[in-house]
C-alpha cells in the first residue's frame, strides 16, 4: 500500500478493515500476496462453517417456531451467505492478478491533471474525515442492528449472532467503499463538465459565435479528453471490482424488501409476533435509504456524462470556423466520438445498470411479488 498516494492515505481506515475482513478487492497487498490469498480462503471457510452451524440450528428448531418464521429464517440465511461470498472471491482475484491498476491510482491521475491544468487541489483531509465518519457510522449501525436483533430474539444462539454481525459488517464495509468512491468520481466529473461548458462564448454578435484563443481551447479539449478517459477507466475498474457483489447484494436487498415486508404485514394477523418486527422495520428503512442514495449518485454520473456530450456538441455546431480554427472542429469531433463510445455507466456485471431505472424496476418487482404473496396467504 503506497504512502505516496494521498487518496490511499485518506481511505486507510476502510482499507485496513477490508484487509482484516478478507475483502480487499480494490488494493493489492504489496508483500506476502499469496499468504493473504490463503487468509481470504480461511475467512471464506470460517464463514461457511458458521453458515453450516446456523443452518443446522434452524433445522433443529422445527417445533419452536411457526412455519413462516422458519422458512424466512432459512431463506434469509441463504440470501446473506450468497451476498457476502462474492466479496471473498473478488478479493482473491484482485490479489492473484497482480497486473491490474487500482482505482486509487487512476483517480490520483485525474487529480494530477486537475492540478496541472487548473491548479486545483482536492481536499484530501476532508475526504479522510468523511471516510472515518463512514467507518464510525458503519460500526454504530451494525452494533445497533445487533442490539435490536437481540431484543427481538433473546434465545438466539451466540454463533448465529456472530455470523450475522460478520456478514452485515462485511456487506456494509464493502458497499461503503464503493459509495465514497463514486461520490468522489461524481465531484471530478462535475468539475470537468463545468470546464466543457465554458469552451465557447457569445462574442456579443447574435450571428457570430466563435472560439477565442485557439491554443488555449485546444489544450482544454485535449485535457477534457484525457480526464474523461481516466474517469472511464476508474468506472470500468469499479464495475470489474464489484461486478459479482453488486448482483448478489441487490438480489439480497430485493429478497429482504419482499420477505420482510410480507413478514411485517403477516405479523399483524398474529398477536404474538407484533412485538418482534423492529429488526425487520429498521432493516427495510436502511436498505431503502442506501439503494436510493446509490442509485441517485449513479444516475447523476450518467446525467453529467450526457450533459458533457451535449456541451461538446453545442460547441461544435454553434461555432464559426475562421482560418486556423478548423483544427478545433477536428478535436471536438474526436472528443464527441470518445464520449459516445466511453459512456460513464455503472453496472453489475452487465446484468443491469445501476441507475434510477433499476430502482423503478426493483420497486415494481417488490410490489408485484408482495401482492402475490399476500394473495397466496389469503
């Protein structure tokens, strides 16, 4: 882990937690990489053993719980296990293939371009405070959720609690890194978009719009092209690093939203179960907030990319081409083609795009399955 990269230093707290959880899928271990892969396998095996014990514990409580509670506990356990296994796989693959450039290096290249061209420096101290607050919030949230779960189910076995805490903390930390990184990328894309909007100006004559200072404008266009390429590389790296965990996590969230919503509605028909739905209510609230926030940021990245393409087109088609200015038109055409072929879209292994459309589809799917389950129960 290089200390020369200020972005890596800002993410140090999260990276250390990821390292000890065995889910370090963004930054390779500098030394003893093979030993760390064995450590990831050990974490994976330990988690499977805990899963096996929890499964046996659920099957042994056949006469103690209702059929609905047993089925929900079984499916929830399988869903949680399926959601965290991709994190271990991604971590092992990241450290086995040592030729990959990590996303922190790419973002650092973007920041270097900002400093070289615009003399603009991003506040890494503020980023470090955000990362540390995110770590603290994640720990508090996991402890609070476990406290609520303990209140709702006092007689639960302690190994089941350990499995839930480790699984929940793994999912939260893995997704927290992703959220902070896409937020930082959005800041840089937004700054680049403002620069693209200032490529042309109105000279005061309604019939005449031209680009002044040809050399400066050419440098800006080349700079936009370079930074956009780095942004595309960073997003592509995030798509590769989280491609399996995104699919598994979103599937897990879909299951939680559907099943817990049904369980809450069903519990009102059973007087004894009404006091045991606090954990489910809090979990649904957290998942809804998280999904909405992530989808909003990813949608903003996509819209900023589309707006940048629009700015380039406006510059290209609303300018005049005096002598010596045709070269700018060629640069703009090349950048326009680049924006067309290097779209800044976040996706889950090309299975679905992470944007507000997916949020709309998830809400529709959860509602549909919930209606079916309620009709079946009736």
